[in-house]
C-alpha cells in the first residue's frame, strides 16, 4: 500500500494536470507568433528605407491586439478554467475622443507589449516545451518504433537493445520533468498575462477602493435600517405598554378613593415613574431615529430639535431635494449633538443652524456666540467633537471646528450627496 501511494505521488500528481497545461501551451503558440510577421514587415520597411509603409505594420498591430487579447482570454477560460482580469474600460462613446482615449490608454499599450514583446519570447519557450514532450514520447516508446521495423534489421543489428534501453531511460526522464517544465511555463505565461493584459496596480487599487466604499455604504444603510426598526419596535411596543400602564395607574388613582394612604402613595409613585419612563423612552426613540426626519425631512426635524432647547436657535434649511436617508441621518445627528454641546458647554445665548446644498455637497454650519475653546483633538472633556468627526467621516464627509477662546464657535460639515 505504501509503494502504491508513493507511485501515485511521484507519477500521478505531476501528470494530473499536464494534459490541460500542455494544451494551453500548444494553443498559445500561434497566438504568441501572430504579431511576429508584422514586426518582420516593420523591420523590412525600415531596412529598405520605405518610410511610407512603416506605419502600416504598427497600425495593423494596434488593430489585431484587442482580437489577440480576446483569444488569450478564451484560451485560459476554455483550457484551464481561469478568467483573466480585465482592465478598466476607457469609457463609452464612438467618437474621435473615445478613439484617442483608447489609443493613448495604458491598457492598450500593455497589451501590445504582451503580444509584441513577451509573446515571441513565450513562443520560443512553447516550442522548447513541446519539443521536450515530443522527444520524451518518442524516446520512451522507442521499442514500439523498433518493432515496427523489418525483422531482418533486428536480427542483423543486435546492439540496438542496449541503445534502446538508454533512449527509453532518457525518454522516461523527460516524461518525469515534462510536467514540471510545462507548469513553470504556464505560471510564467499566466503571470505575464495577468500583469500586461489585466488591470494595472493603480486600477486594482481604484477597484478595491470602490468596492470598499460600496460595502461601507451597504453597512451604513443596514445600520440605519436597523435603527429605524428599533425605533419602530420601541414606539409600537414598549412605549405603548408604558403609556397604557400610566393611564391605568392614573385611573386607579382617580377612581379608587377608599385606598389607604400608603397604597395611594405607592400608586402615585408608580404613576410618576411611568411618566418619567415614557419621557426617557421618547428621548431614546428620538435619538435613535426620529419619525419626523423620515416623514418630513431635515427642516422639520431640526426645527423640532431647536424648539426643545432652552436658548433661541435660528434654523435655515434650503434643500431643493432630499439627500439620501443615510446622509440625512448623519446631518441630523451632527446638528443635534452639536446643539446639545452648545447648551451644555458653550455658555451661549443663541445659536444658528444653516443647511444648504451646493452642487453635490450638503453644507451644514452650526454657530454659537458662546465662550469658545472647543478642541477637536482634546481627549475627553465631554465635547463629543471626535465622535461627530467620525460619524461624518463614515460617509466620506469633512468636519471642521473653529472655536477660538472667547468665541464664537463655528462647526462646518460637508457631506457628499451625489444623486
């Protein structure tokens, strides 16, 4: 059993994928040699000093390059099941500007480099590997060829046995190393194809950034939807139960007049605590996601926040159309938290909130006439500015705070709100 396992490891594993890889090498040979005649033509026109014909092979190379790239992609997909990554598209359009973008793009010239420079070099290696396979198969089966010869030749030349044994051993050795040589060539060809026919490193990073931005937007939308669900559950569930409890306690206090004084005190205390719990739950629900924000937008939601503050707040919202729910929620919470900080720490007598849309940017400005001195970089202090900056950065926004000692304090937030 151990000998069988060893033979499978030594002989079976190298040959397991050798057939597909050899077919990949054989199919790549004509594609790698396709541009060689054009370059020979170019060299011939240059040697013959015929400048009028010199651009023709170059133009033909540019024309056939996309076709050869398609052939290479189909070769990998059909023979080894691998999809080569595609470079970024140059952009839509069929006018002369689009043609210029394609001709001057790096993707096209990387493909030309693969087909015109790397292709011929790989063709030489393809021929060498295929020659190794041919020699290995012929040498390993030398006895078959010998027995195909006339019998009198084998009788008259008896020394063929020793020579054939050496040739067979050499053929078996080539068969042993053939899959490894083929695998090395396929890895080299695949690496060159991925680098020159696929996207550049810059394009890969751009795609990665776009994917991360899209996934982060999905996470933010999911978190916002979860906040809305929690708000609905609290509003329709726990809050309604507390309201019902407070009503029942109020009715009990009003209708049960013959209760002992101790029992009445207990009912009064429970009624008061139920109303306080309702107020706290209202604040919690409003902090999660206020219903007025979803129903009527930023103007109504921020006006509601300003009306609950002990200082006068002027709110000016000018939005021709509503931004996305995520951006709208970020703007609301930033203004709400900033105004809370004004009341707690700024010692201000008034505040101003301005929300405006400039192009594809939502501009939010919160100003107050307080004592100033707010520091975004300060650790602790209860300002909450670092949390606001992180919330703004979660949607690729910018946050700035100008708060000199003695005031005033101006918080400026820019949120992207592309349609």
